[in-house]
C-alpha cells in the first residue's frame, strides 16, 4: 500500500500528482521514474501512470533521450495565470519596487500556505551591481528568520509551544531560545522583526506582516540584504520605519 492510501487520503491520485509536481518544481535537472517514485514513496508502476498523466496535461515534460521528467511550460502558464488574478501580488508589486529601489535590497511578498510554509508570491530586486535573487514560489518554514518572528508574535504562543517549534527549525546561526522569545515579544510592540545572519549567514532580513483580513490569510513583506549594507543603526531605523508604514498603507488598500 502506498503512502497516500496508508494515510487514508480521500483523493490519492491528486496527492500523488501534487507530490510529483512539488518534487520536480524543486529540481534543476530532470529525474527518472525510479528516483521520483523513491522520493515520493510510490511503487514505480503507479508513479509512471501519474507522470504520464501529467505529461498528457502539459504540466511536466518527458525527455526521451535521458528518460527523465521535468516541469513543463504548461505548469508555468497555469501559475502565471493564477498569479495574475490574485489581488495581493498585484497590489504589493509597486510597493516592493519602491522599497527595493530606495533601500537597495531585495523585497519580497509572502503568504502562509496550509503546510506551514511562507511562500514568495512577488519579488523585486534593486538595480545595484550585486543583489540577492529570490524566486517567486520559494518556500521556507513559517517560524524561521524575521518573518517567523512576526508569525510567532501574531500567534501569541506559550513558551512550551514556542520551544518545540524553535527546536525543529534549521538555522545557519541559531539565536538563543530566550533571545528569540524576547525578539518575538518586541515584534508585538514594534510590528517589525529583524534577523541578522541567523537564517542565512551574511544576510539581514527585515519583515512585517499585514493585519489579517476576512480571509484569515497571513501575508507580509520582507526586505533582504547583505549584513554590511544594513549594518548602521540609522539605516536600520529608516528601513524599519519605511517597511512599517508601507505595510500599514498596503493593508488599508487590500482590506
């Protein structure tokens, strides 16, 4: 019995297809059916049926020379059409463009998905010679980095719950748990969080969340730059103030 049926999934065919798409979306090179089956825990024959159906729908592509599968242009078209109809990416894009240009950072908008991951739904890079590149669709744990401190502050979790979640996070340079909790408490007052090289060494992230609307979706903006560019107290104060005001203005438009 495969993993989906063992877990009592109501629509195993959909879950299998989704698992294959998630896997291939994160791979630069194509994968063979045996490797895909191993990674998503399906028997190869079942996996082959799923992959062939996805090829027929144009969502993935099959290379007959290498015998590998990769994401197809049909999936890209589907995602672009869906994103074009979403209100938040459309409203936030000019805000990201301005923040990126004024502060010489990479600005990203994120939404929390049902799998406890923040997903990048829009992005803008500064025009500087060196800037960080973050793809739309990139995902990271809900409680990691500066955005994670904002999410934790919004949820107002107790210390025991926070500790359990903190211990499950993977940092390059993890903060002390007590320091992390103090920073979460500070976010409740300041409405902005900062991560200095904790999640990614040498990179500073400043983040703020929009107040939740009627749809209860968690959304936010993060500004990402190199530590040396965001090192001075004056620069950080300007970035935090601008981000806080931008989020408030955006929330007024969005809700």
